[in-house]
C-alpha cells in the first residue's frame, strides 16, 4: 500500500522540480538601408541564420520613408536591428550608420547564441 502511494508522489515531485528549459531560437531582425542592393552585406555574416528571424533590404531613403515613415534617416547606409521580445513585439536594440558596428553587434549575438546552445 505504501509503495502505491510513494511512487505517484515521487513522480509528481520529480516533474514539479524540473522546469521547462528556456527556448532559444531566432530572435533578431534587421533593416538595412543602402544605395543599391549590391551594398547590402549584413546577410553575409557567418551563421547569421541561426539568430535571424527576418531581414529587409531597402534601397534609398524614399523607399524607407514609404515603408517606415516614423524613421527619419540622416544618411545612407543605415542599419536598424530589432530583438523580438514577445509574441508580437519587437524592440529596437540598435540604430547605426556604421557598418562595422552593426556587423560586430550581430556577430556578438551569433557567438552568444552558440555558447547558450553548448550549455544546453
């Protein structure tokens, strides 16, 4: 009788103590505003696909203002990086006119993702 009660209690205790693992997946997106498509380079970053949910290349300031009128650019090229923080929300984490800065940030996020995957 005791064994019948102990086994289900032990099973309940084990399942209650083991919480779900945090799901890690693609959570970044970017908008790259360039003078022509040949100058778009962020999608060429090594292993960018593992963190990238979406990307968009926009040619010229006019197209940018049509699609995103709230973003006013001072110069081109421009790089806007978003992090998807919820089901329907994206937070802008970087807005820069410096290609090296955008590349460094995304490469850093790729490395961070790889390290997190190794720990799981």
